[in-house]
């Protein structure tokens, strides 16, 4: 009789393949979960901005003072590369650029929001329509669709 001392070569290969398969699955799950969380964070930020902008718009109506609106008009920022790329996508009506305001991190802070713009991106608002845009857009997991606005 032959005495076996340990696992055979085939058993070792199968064990390694199973471990590699589990590791790949865990990695993909972690990446997808992180992506979904990032998208939910952006949506939550946009909702917070939308709420604050609604308050600012109502304050502007009551005081009849447009100076209380935060941000810079897109019409004044067309040379900015981020804004230029955003405008080239024809997401906003280019004839009404004075209605859209890009919010800097300082603007967000002055609105008492603990939010920062995404890297190489701005949040853009239209106070009259109570619409919030993100210039970089974000992809819905499992879809080819890229979303730029919340209204």
C-alpha cells in the first residue's frame, strides 16, 4: 500500500483556484460597494445644496436683493476649463448662463454646508428652477447613463 503524506498536486491547485476566486469576488464586491457609496454621497450633497438654495432664493425674493445668492455666474466663468467642458456637453441652456451659478468650496462653506466639490468639478445651481448640477457627472452602477443634475 502506498501511504500519502499530504495533499496531491491537483488538490493544491484546486485549493489555490478557490482562494483566488474568493479573493476576486471580495475585491469586486468592495469596489462596487465603494462606488455605490460615492454616488449616494454625491446625491445627498446635491439634496443638501438644493435645500439651501431654495432658502437663499426665498430670502432673495423677500429682500429683493440678488446679492444673497452664492456662487459665480457661468457666463463669467466660460474660460474655466471645468466649466467650458461642462458647457460643451449642452446640459444647460447656453442662452441662460446668467441663471446658473457655480459654487466654489468657499461658497459651500458660507452656505453652512460641510460639503466640498468633487475633484475637478463644481456644483452648479439654478436658483429659479431649484436645480443642482455636478459638472463631472456620475455614473449609475450597472448602467451606461451619466447623471449631471438633480431637480
